[in-house]
């Protein structure tokens, strides 16, 4: 049967809500980030018109073009890709939340651009929980010093942590990585006074239900909404 984007959004939102309730959380605690990378702008428009409010993008060039085209839509743009320092100024212009800050150099550059733009930029710190060398994100042991430095940057607001586990066929195998991110968050909040870290960005098409059980507040779903890339 032909399934429209509106139907798929409803299905995913229903699964998010059910996962939340099944583990005793309020569905409103979890926000869907619809990942639009490599998908045409008109599909993103349809998603926005069907009730999606947050769009996640990985590539600055692509995001700039979509952002310009969809200025008439009330979209909140989130950056979830690897951010190069020389693209920081564009990121600050477009994105409400940048999920992937993983170095002090990048944080400083974003702070500088946010200052120039007269904005406080919301960010997450991306953590490489698995320790795989190919993955971006900062190692667990370096998160505390990074966060303490970020707290001193006046034009950044640190909202939480993000991670991306290795790919598994079976989503249960991703659970320990999600658990580790939550535990890391809990321990950081205990150690650093005034730190909140209320957001945990974790879970994608194949494993967002497990991520929600482990405390995700932002799930990043692409394929399950928009189809294969
Ligand atoms: C592409 C991407 C996603 C979405 O992945 P799907 O498996 O298509 O849902 C989520 N997070 C990040 C960081 C991505 O790059």
C-alpha cells in the first residue's frame, strides 16, 4: 500500500509515544529530529507541513540551500553532522541546536561566531562512547575538561550530550552505549555545579525505541521517515 510521508510521520510518532509510555516516561519528553540529509527539499517541506517541527541536517552546504528555500516554514533546524571550523559561521546562522561539538577549538569558534551574530548558540557535546577511531566525538575521559571550558564561553549554552553507537543489526546491542551516555551525563551533573545537561541525543531509525528506554530526549530518525538514501 502507498504510504505518504504524513502516514510515516504518524507511525514514527506513535512508536515514540508508545516507547515512552511503556517505560514510564511522558511522550512530551522526547522530540523527533527528522533527518533530511540527501533528501529533496520538497520532501522536507511536506514533512514540515505534516507536523514535523525539527529537521536535522548533516551537511552545511545542503542545509543552507534548504534553509533558504524553506524560510516560510516554521522549521527548527538541528545540525547533526561533522562540523568544520570554517563552516561555523553558517551553522550559527541556521541552527537552533548543534549536536556535534567535540573539541574546544570548535566550541571557541562557535562562541566567536555566536557573539558576532548576537546569539547564544545551543550545543550538545558529541561523545565517542565506543572508542572506535573512525567515529567522531570526544573520548569519555575528555568530556569533563571540555565541558568545564565550554561553561566559560558566554555565547554558548550547553544543553546535553549526543552519541552514535556502532551499527548493529540487533538494536539491543546498542543499549550499553545509550546506557553509558546516560550514566556519563548523570556523573557529570553530580561533579559540576550549575550543570544541567537535560538533553540526550541518541537513537536512529533502527534503535530509537531502545534509546528512549535509556533516556533519550532527542531521537534522530531519517530512513524510517524518508526512505533509503
Ligand atoms: C544519518 C544520521 C541519522 C539518521 O539515520 P537513520 O538510520 O537514517 O535514521 C541520525 N544521526 C546521525 C548523526 C546521522 O548522520
